[in-house]
C-alpha cells in the first residue's frame, strides 16, 4: 500500500512540475518581401512554428502591433500565434510581436 501511495504521489508531482514549465512561443525569422499597414509577406529563414515546411508566410498583425515602420528587405523575428494557422496558399499566421534583427 505504501508503494502505491508513493507511486501516486510521484506521478502527481511529475505531472504538476511538467505542466509548470513554460514552452517557448512559436516564432519565425526571415526577410520582409512585401509589407503594408496590416500584412507582411516574409521569406522564412528559421521556422519554429506549426506552419510546417514553407519558404514564405503571410503575417497578419495583432491589433496592438504597428507595421508602419517596417520596410521591404528588413530581417525580422516574428513571434506568432499558433491558435489560427491558415494553410491555403501561403500559410497565414497572426504576429503577436515583431523585432528587427541584424
């Protein structure tokens, strides 16, 4: 009986600790091919998201983001939401944060 209780306790603690670890948010790195006030088409250099293997992605901005200062040819890192991934044509995701990279 003690072994069963110990097993249950260890199992519960393992699950609790495992769930508490924060996963890295999905992101993409690449070069802006086209940009307007609401959308970016980006050539992907590094992909850590759920869009699969693709060489381009269409980023739609979250309301709090401003694409106005971004220009064609800039290298960026875009954190994206995997909650909505449109996979028809060029994959489409929502950008939650964007940072220019050298």
